[in-house]
C-alpha cells in the first residue's frame, strides 16, 4: 500500500486504555508504514493532570510506526473541538485521515481496510466516510463482506478532505434543513430515535457532540458510509471510564482477525444490511429486566464515583 493515510489518535486521561489502543494499532500490518499523530488534550481539572501526563509519557516512549508526533494542547479543548481541529489539520495536509480515540482496539487488518477503501472510493463523492465498527448483528454471514449505510459511526473511521469540507458545525444550519421525512430517514426509519434526540440536545446545549453534527452533515448531503459485516474495532470505553461513557455491553464485539477482500462496486445503501441494523436498533435495549439492571448498575457507578472524587 503506497502512501497510507495518517492516523489521528485523540487521547486524554486514560493511560491503560491508551496503552491497549496503541498496542493493537502497532500490530496492524501497515503500522510501520503509517504516520501517527497523537492529539493530547490538556487537563480540565487539576486532579486529571497526573493521568494526562502519564498518557503523554506513554506516547513519547512508543514506537512501531513510520513516525509519531505528539500534539500537546496547553488548554483544555474538550473532545469535540479537539477532534474537529485535529481532523481538519490532517486532511488539509494529507487529503485524508484515519481517526481513532483512546478506547478502540483494532484488528491487524483495520489499517489495511481503511487504506484500501480510501483509495478505492477517493473519487466517489457520495461516499463520505469509512467505518470499521459493526454492531453484533445476527446472521452476519448472510451479509456482503462490506456494504454502504446512510449513518456514520465514530468508533474508528476515515474520511477525505473533500468529504470533511462538507462538515457543518452550526447546529442551526443543520436543524433548518430537516423536515418530518428527513427526520424519519435520519433516525434509520424511526428505529434509532436517539439520533434526533442527540441533535436536539446539542441545540439545547445539553451535549457537545461533534459526531451528531458530522452524522447530520453526511446525511443531509445524501452521503453514504462503508461498513464491514464483521467488525474490525472493539470499543473498550463502555466501562464508565470515559468522559461521555456509561457501563454498557450492548455493543460488545471482538475484532475480526481476517482481512477484508471484497468491496461493493455499486454506491448505494445495502437493503439487507439496513434491515439487519434496523432489527438491532429495535431490540438493542433488551427486556425490561435487562434495562432495569443496566439502570441500577450505572446509578451505582455514578454514586460511587461521586464519593471517590
């Protein structure tokens, strides 16, 4: 693979998560040919400074890539501003980027998948993102090896400058373009209403999500996202350790150890994959008993953390 895309890794105050993310990235077959840029946000609170410094020390001691550059922020930006600034910087310089956060374990073939797809769909303007995570779907063997869907995913992804230029950070500009039909399609035919709730919550100042604005930007441009049938990413951040995370096992998967060899020739949403994802969304919360256990677990965890701090 000639000229692999640069990797942007966004880190904060989780040294053990960062260590594991780096370890798995280093085991990728294209790691030694890839440039790694690590964006380290500054501590928001004084009690975070020690772990932020531990993460930075870990990066400075790392190897296994063509080059490693640590970009240190001296004032806390928050995840959204950090990702928007970092992705913009790298696509402006390299024309493309692969994006990781500090809690994503990859397959040895994840970078190969990203770079092959980035090259293959570079001039297909409707393709706006490459995603590496896939939900724990039933009957995955009935799916094509890769396929297109209308929704983005933020757990390990890649894009091009020409697509990222379509990112609209202004929530009012995004909101004004939706009508009832678009809201229905945006929420994957009403099966993932949380997408619209996230957008409304951002508009009300209740969250600071870059991802929901990127999702809306791609959707409103009629964009498509490439996915693998078998996930090439595992998210280990659903242990309550992240700034925006809770304890959650609904999305638990293990990265495929096989390379991806087949890509769609037709740039259109895959109806079989769409139907499976809709089924997953409809049933992801499980029984009322499972929901109750999850609620109790997270309330206990929040209470415990409050006393620890």
